[in-house]
C-alpha cells in the first residue's frame, strides 16, 4: 500500500545528532571540564551571588528554533556551573546533604543513556535496583526477607514507611474505605525534634497534624521514653488508637539519636509500629567506631534512609525499608490489565512500582551501585567516622576560642555554636541583638565564599549550625571557619555593634 501521501511535505525527524563525530568531540570536552570542576572545587568560592545579567538570562522566552549543542553547553558553562548551591565544596555545611562523587555522576549519566524505566520488568536495571535495596538492608541489619524501595529522598522514604504503618494498624481496609471509616482516630508519636516531613506525611495520609504527638525531649534532645509511655496511655484512655512511634536516628538540629533499643522494646510492649527516621544517621550502622550509636535500628518495622547523604550519591536517592514485605506490597500494589505479569519476556520481572507511589521510576540505583562497587562499604563507614571525629574536633576548637561558645554538645557531626562577644564591645548584648550579629556573620561567610553554614534554634537559643556531611572536608577547613567567624565578629563589633 502506498503511504507516501499520508504526510505530504513532512519528513520524519529524530533527536539524535546528524553528526555523531561532533557530539563525541563535545562530549569529551564536557567530561574533561567535569573532571576539572570537581578536582578544583576547593579553589572556588563555596557559594556566590549571581550577577544581574546571569539571573536575567533565565527569564529568556521559550526557544523555538535550534541552537548548536556547543553553544548550549557554552551557556551552561557560563551561567549554571559557576553558581551552584555549593554542597560539593569541602566547606559546605549548611544542611545535611552529602557531597556527591564523580563515580556516582558517571552512574547517573550511564543510567540516563540506558534510559530504563524502573517501574519494573525483566531487565538489568531492575536487578541493579533490587540489589541496591538488598545492600541497604544488609547495611542496617534488616533480614533478607524484608522489602524496600528507592525513592526521591528522605521525605518520601518516611511517607512510604508511615503509610504502611497507617494501613497495617488501622484495623480496616483503608485502601477501600478510607480514613473516614476508622472507628478510632490513629495517633503517631515522635520527639519534638522531628523533621518537618512527618507533619507533611500526617497531612498527606489524611490523619492531620494533630494525629502526630510531639513528645518532650531530655537534656540531650532525645525523646523522653517515660513521657512517651504516658502519652500513649493517655490517648488510649481518651479513645484514640496509638499506632506508631517514630524514632529519630539523628535529628536535624543537633544530630541527637533517640534510644532506639528502648523505643523498639516499648513499641513491642504497646503493639505499635516502630518506624525510624534514619535519613541523617541510619548509615552510622556501617561506621566501625560509631555503629553502637544506632543499636536497635535493626529491630524497626520500617526505616527511612538517604544514600545521597552519607553514601554521597548525587541527588536524588532515598530508600525506604519495611520488615514485613507482604504488608509493604499490600499497601501500594495495583495490577491493571496493561501491567499484568507474563510467564516470560519483558513483563516477567517484578513490578517495582508495587512498593511505592510512583509508577514511573528513574534508574536511581546505578550511581549507588557503582560507587559501592568501586570503594566498598568499609570506606564509606570510615568516612562516616571521619565526619563524626571532625565534629568533635570543631567542638573542641569552639570551646577553646575566646569569642565562640557551644550551644549544645555535638551528638555526632552537627555542631551548634555562636559568636558571643563577652567582655569585648559591645558587651551585654540582648538575645535579639546576638541573633542579628550571628545571622550577619553567617551571611558574610556565604557572600565572601568562605563557608556555608545554616542557623537554627536549640534550647531556645539562636545559633549557627555546622553539619559536616562531606567527604572533602579537612580539619584545616574547620580551623579556617573558627578563625574567620571570630574575625567577622570582631570587625562587626568594631563597627558599632549596636545595629546588631
């Protein structure tokens, strides 16, 4: 049959290049530039403000006609690469992120080239995904029979675990009838230091923020076990259904780690689901000097962890582990006619989307798989020990510095401190003036490209926060931070500190 007239005047097109040789040459240049970019990261500012012209370039209208790929890359090199968030830099300590690695970046590139969709099926990428989940189980001491899924990050990993907890403890078929059919409202429990993603989880799960009881913490900012026990008893007497206790293996503010063994025991006694938010500290389980800090995590019903933190995978990749694989799958699995399994062929593999909310899933696993293969898990464990030791080192520097003070002793690798003039002018600062001074120090450290810190409030005191989750950080970087913080504080004190 002659089909030549069906598309008159139109030729078939593709996104593949017309000249692969030119693309090869440019690709080699991009790789060379990328190697230099990471090799020389220490020589660049941690962060810098974009010039107005660069910022304005991102308001250009939608491109309608083609541009040479070399020109497109030239624009990226000029307007994107010099202005990163900065978390690959050795003096980025603002938030708990991880600092990426070159092998992982190659893994992301190869995953994109292969282009597989990890919704499931019988292909190599799905097996790599499953193997990385198995390795995460092994790292945390979970049984091989447990299940897990790779997700975007810690917030989604926590939502996965808490959704399984909700559905398992509801006492009814929530997927069919919804939360409105429950006879008693559920209650979840965590410390007053919980990450904000848990509130989002309660809201997304239809339980509401009030379903999450924040339990007071002790002097070390760990959940108060007796206060938790009393809250559970009080809720039962009031007609609520206690369902889940959330332990934290590393709080965002200070890195405090709840007594996970005590929480596991209490959860068992009270017939509660035991979930651990381990996005900061779960992987301490692989650190030879510090693994004892997270003892009990292996008893959890579910755990959220982040390979893009202490495994330093490029963003983004989180992981949710669930001890009861059947409960995990039962919470999410749906099998429409167009996704039925076959006895062999492409659809004969496991459908990975049955363990989470996404049907379409990216090939996140390869960057983790390649880096673990290259370096081995023991090296990553040593790097965790290294960061924790650096946190202790920084704390000692601060204690010895005349113009600095610790706001809380570091539990692991998060150090909270502030500049406090003491006897030097202007002495006797109010709390608000001290906050303004420290905030200004933080901003000048960023703007001068020296270091990136964040700030927070601990025990009611505003402070600066250093989260050392970076395999490139060295002790001399921490020495520099202490020197520069005091220098900036002195300069601002000498310039009429009353404005602060």
